[in-house]
C-alpha cells in the first residue's frame, strides 16, 4: 500500500507540472490572456480530481 501511495504522489507531481506547463504555454507562448479566476478554477478542478482518485485508491485498502 505504501508503494501505491508513493507512486500516486509521483503521478500527482507530474500531472501538476503538466498543468502548469500547459497554462504557461497558453499564457506566455501563445499570448492568450487567461483571467486569474479561470486559472484558479482549473487548479481547483485538478485538486478535486486528485482527492477523488486518492480516495478511490486508498479506501479499498483500509481495514476497519
């Protein structure tokens, strides 16, 4: 279970880097202005997805 959680955290870091890179490319290279509120919404959706997948991955392993 520990290795599963560790691998999940590595995937989260990679995915966060990719989201950041996509936002940076859209704002800097493509010169498309993204309002701060839209960028915050994108990060909130990302965090909610991370929490959802974390719960799905961890809850079946918890023995009550």
